[in-house]
C-alpha cells in the first residue's frame, strides 16, 4: 500500500527498541490485569519467588503462559502476513483471508472426528498439512503470484475457498454436538485456558518458523522487484517462493492450532510495519513480529477488561479493532490516489 | 510471450464467435417507438422457466416418501388422500416456493452486483451483506432462542418471528456501512472500493458471528450453526410472504435500472454522455441487490455461491452483451431447486442442508472460472 521508503536505518534501530519496550509493557499489563488485578510489584514478586502464593500461581500457571503464547502467535501472524504479501506481491494476501487458516481448521476437525487426534502436537502436524493444501490451491489458482492477479480477485477467491471449507466443517461438526461444543470456542480465536503445556509445545515450532522467515529475507526482497529482475540478480524465483511459502504455512498452521483462526492481525500489522520501514524485508519482518505480538497481547488484555468478570475472546477484539484500521488504511490510500 | 499472445488471439476469436453465434438482434417498431430484442434471450428465458417448472414438480414428488406424478397433481388441488394432500400442500409446496424465490432473489442480486462492479466473481455473499444478516439472525437466536424459556413457549415464537427481522436488520446495517464507507466522493462510485470495504466488513462480521456462537448453550449454538449453512428444511408459507413482497417490489426496479446498467457497462464516462445518472444508478443497483440478499437470507439462511454462479451460467447461456437479469434470476431458482433435491437424495435417510450442496458444487465451479480467466489473461 505504501511506497514511501520509510525511516533511515538509525531511526529504524531506535524504533525496534521502542517496539520492544511497547511489547514488554503490554506483557506486563497481561500479567497484571485479569479477573483479579495484581499490582505490578506483586507480579514482580511472584515472578521472582515462584512460591505457592496465590499471586505466584496465577502469574506462573495462567497469565505467563497465556501472555507469552499470545506474543508468539501474534508475531507468527504478523510475519506470516508480511511474507504472504511479499510472495504474492499482493497487499490483501493475509493467510486468514486467503483460506489458509480455514484449511488448517478443516484438517484439525477432520483429524479429531476421523482419527481421534486431540493432542496439540499431532494437531499441529495435521493443521500444517491442511494449511499447505489450501495454500497450494490458492497459489495454483492465482498463477503462483507472477500472473499479476488483481488484489481483489485474490481476496475473493480466498473468501470463496474459505466458504467452501467452512461449509464442509459445518456439516462435520453438526453431526456431533460435542465436537461442535469444543469447536465453537476454538473457532472464535482465543487464548483463554492455554497453559504451560500448550506454550512449550507451540514455542519451538513457532521459533523454527520465525527462523525460517529470517532466511527468506533476501529472496523476498528480490521478488519485490519483479520476477525478471529477481532472476537477473541470480535468485531462483520459484524456489524462493516455495521456501517463504513453507515458512508462512508452518507459522499459520501452528498459530491456528494453538489459538484458533485469528483474523486481521496478518493484514493490519504488515501494512503498519511497512509504513514505518519501507519495503525492505530485513526491517519489515522484525517490525511485523514485534507489532503483531504487541497487538495480540494488547487485544487479549482489552478482551479481559471490557467484559469483567467474563472475557471477550481475542479473535473478536482483533476483528473489531482490525476492521476499522484496514478501512482507515483504504481511506488513506484512496486519498493519496494510489490504486490498490 | 508467444503463448500469451496466441491466447489473447484465441480469446478475441472466441468473442467474435460468441457475437456471431448470439444470433441477430431484432428491432421491433410500433408507432415510432422501437425496442431491440434478442430472440436468443427470450428463448433461453423460456427454456429456463420450463426447467424451473420441471424441477418444481420433481421437488414436489421426491423426498422421504416418493409420490407418483398424478398424486402430486391431485395433492396440489387437494383431491388426493389426506396424508398426500398434507405432504404436498403443507410441507413440500411452500418449501419449493421458498426455493424458487430465494434462488431468484440471489441470482438477481448477484447479477446486479457483478454488473455494477464489472467483476465476474463479486457477489453479495462475500461483500459483507450476507455476513451482516447472519450476525443479526444469530443475535436473535441468542436473545430469544434459549432452551431455558422452554421450547414452544413465547420465546420460541419470538425467535421464529424475530429471526428474519434480525437478518434483514443486520443486512441493512452492513449495507449502510459498506456503501457509506465505500462510496467515496466524486461523480461515480468507486465500485472497486465498495468491494474492498465489503470484503473487510465480511471478515469482521464473520468474527462477530463466531463470537455469537460461543455465547449461548450448546443447543442454541447447534441451531445457529445449522442455520448458518443455509437450508430450506421446514420452510413454510410464513417465509414465502416477505420474500414474495420483496421480489415483487424490487424486480421491476431492477429491470428499470438494468437499462442504465447496460449503458454503464460501456464505462462510466460513456454512460454519462448517454444521459445516465451514474452515481444514482450505481447506488440504486447496490441497494436493490443488498435488499434482495437480505430478504433471501432471512428466509433460507446464508445459502452460498448462488449469487456468484447463477449470473455466470446465465451469461454463458444467453450470450448477449450485458448481464441478463431475468435469466440470472431463473438460473438461480433452478440451481437452488436442484441443490435442494440433491440435498434430500444424496445421503439416504439424512437430509443435508441445501447450502452445503451449493457450496460443494459451486465452489469448484467458481475456482474453475478463475482458472480459465487466468489462462486467458
């Protein structure tokens, strides 16, 4: 959306530190705020002592894993969105909008119904297969990103693919009330009730995916110049796309398995990041990771505050916050006369 | 590059052939007034109407209990056995009428949206209105559909009456948001922006629908999830009335707008020189399409892909320039009827929701359309 070259490298370096500080701040809020508010001093005490006091149990067993999981999932969604946009050279390419998340969701439901897979680790494997299948279908349909598919076409195809997958999932879960009952709490996208086991299962996979993203930076920068120029620079275009695509699929599928299909983070965060960094992926990906993590943890905190003593799931908050942000960006680009 | 060029040439030849095959247009003159008539359009319309009629008869005859045709005929006029009369007139007939009306409304709405956005894969399903209507309906189900109130009590009655109202209200809110934010300023609508804003609103409303599903108890969630697939199961005459009124009011408006719409297909500046009020026409087309969608969703739930596919099928049948509105409506009716019959027969003993069939059949067709147009580019 934005063609501005962004800030200078020195400014970007300071910006990264500021973004980290913002992340630390929202994580601290995530530890302090909840059904029972804890003063920050108590949180620090609980983190230090790790004893059997109420505060320590709340912080260590509930809020810390949940908040860290939120940060990791947010980073994965932000980076996944930025990379998907780079691969397809398409500003609307958000894995959630394109049906990749729906593919992962379908695989998880089928796995649970047909093969009784309910543990998280095999679910991640199953979700990755589903996300890869959906991603491959989308890429094949839209000419592997070098056909110059208009953004709206890509989004419409993605939504239609999602609609198909959602219809299949609905039929499956409607056959069994118990599956539906579990499915609906996961479908909305939530971090509630995710404990330490979830975090320790998911964290290595997400960190692996983020590391794979780092190796894809050069290829993505070359792809941004167009396929012909990229080839001239000695980049193997198809291989770069596939490598980056695999990282996107791993990040998306793991995030979906851990927290459900959360929309809008993968769409909003890369655009916000790109407005700061410009098109270079070496800066864009770290900024997307930090902003995504901050956004998701902040959304989770907001969801816990607005509906006390209950909570609003993080997926609802990101939809309600994300949609106006996307619309605002559309407005700004329209004013600048830029064709999306 | 050579491959691409030869594809372009082939496409040009294909278009020329289509025009040649579309047959001559005839000008009917009467006292100085003239109308351009495409005989093929009328012929296709007649055939489609016959197909719809035939499918209606099939839909009346098949089901858990198969009825011979003469029983169907006698049941319709109320002169068969009591049980047959009941099956045909009380259960199957309203369902068939709802299918025809919903299919026609969706087909027409899709044709209007595709014509005004000049985008063959745009449809009200994915630009926010259907999702808004779904959210409205789910809210009503949550508010009044609670089993705690006792089934068959006042609450159940309220949810039965309120559900279509909630859907229509949700559709209006979504339409207001999409058109308000997408319209922009200037002599014409930025229709591309309407689609973009619609996609974003669709995603946001789907998020809200999912939130709604987590709020109620498991019975409410099941009912809402079943409704969200889109089905004709158990639809009665009370669903027919609102829909019939909506179609009776909106179809003539759509046909009047259709004339300006074909001028718009030449491009907005050309249409303006021809005396078309571009912005007003575009707004009217969107409003009519969204109202039709809201009425259809209120009656049958968000049945997917009909609005997307019916106009494309109709366009290929009619082969005239512009978007055939009546043929799209008839095609929509035929597709939904066929889908409902298939949904009742596909798995013996189980009735699938019609929306599941339209999605399973419609999505691959849409994807094939996209692949083909990619190949032609």
